[in-house]
C-alpha cells in the first residue's frame, strides 16, 4: 500500500505515542493522534522518575531477560530522541544512583554483585553490537561496592548492610516532554486531537474504525483508518479487547 493511501491513527499522546507520531511523520505519513487529556505528554511520561535503567534492580530475574531489554533500551534512548528533538544529555541527567542493601533484602550483597557483573557483561555485548553509548556519554557501566565509611554518609548502618555506587542515571522528563511538545506542534503532518478519549476500535473490511468522544459530550464519532497504533494508558486493554486482542499472558 502506498503512503498516500494509508491513513494512520495513534491512540495516546504520551511519550511513546508522540515519538511514534514524529517518526512516522518524518517517514512521510499523515497522522491523527488521539489524546484524552488537554495536553500531550502530561501524565506518566511527564512526572515519572526518568530513570534510564541498566537492569541493576532486576536481580531476581535469574534469566536476565528484563535486564537485557533494559540495557538495549538504555543504549538507544538518547540516539532515538535525537531523531526528533535537539538534546544535550549532560544538561538533563541526574547525579548517579547508589543502591543500598537492606538487612531484610531478598538478595544479599554478594548475589547482587554477581548480578551487576552480569549486567556489565550484557552491556558490553549490546554496546559492541549497537555501536552506541549509554546516554550518548558512557562506554561502560559500573557498580562498585562502597566502603563502610562511604556507606555511613548516605545510609543508617542499623538497617543497611551494604551499598553500591553506579553510573546509572535518570533524565529530567519534563524537559524532554516540553521539547517533544514543541516538535509535535511544528509538525504539520500530525493532527493532534486533544480531549478526545477513544472508546473502542473494530475492523470493518480492510479498514479499522476508531470510535471516540469529543470533549465532555456524550456524542460518539468515528473515523476509519488503514492502520491504528494503540499506545494508550488508561483503557488500553479495553480498547485492545474491542479489536479481539487479549494479553498473551497474565497482566499485572
């Protein structure tokens, strides 16, 4: 199907929806971007911690599947954002994270150190494959056991038995959100539909029909598309279900 004959809808103008819309617009598609709120990127993508995970906190995942996914995502995070916005990572990163091991931790310090070493190996493997740096800044990742003296500066030894310093960072999500909003407003190929909650989606022949409400009205409207991307947050599973899609496994 030619681009000119494709009509694309994206459900949800959070971080993922806006980035998907900007990418598709760069590739020559026209987009309708639906958002139930009065402002794009105003909820989880705006107020979250902004941590760009390196898999360190997933030590109970013995198969390292989650850590591997996080590391690959961390390597691509800034390079992907730079496709759509100007971003200097040094201007938006936090101080590095420290990890403290509580007396009642499910995993002790020696096990954690083993997990951190596995994450470092996964990072080196992924970095060589992707030819990217963490946050476009770091060619290696670190997790080092803290001395007792350094640990006592940040934690109460009555409750904390070990600590690790890392070069894992968070970014300031509000700065990134505002830059993405500006890019969205300057992209003529994206039609942003605010205060427009989507109720359901269903297939009709070769088309996918999106049912939605405008603002506070009870009146339902509908539009037909060749492609629909569901990156909504609230009601995601309900919308999927209206298309006959169920989660492949138990949903948390």
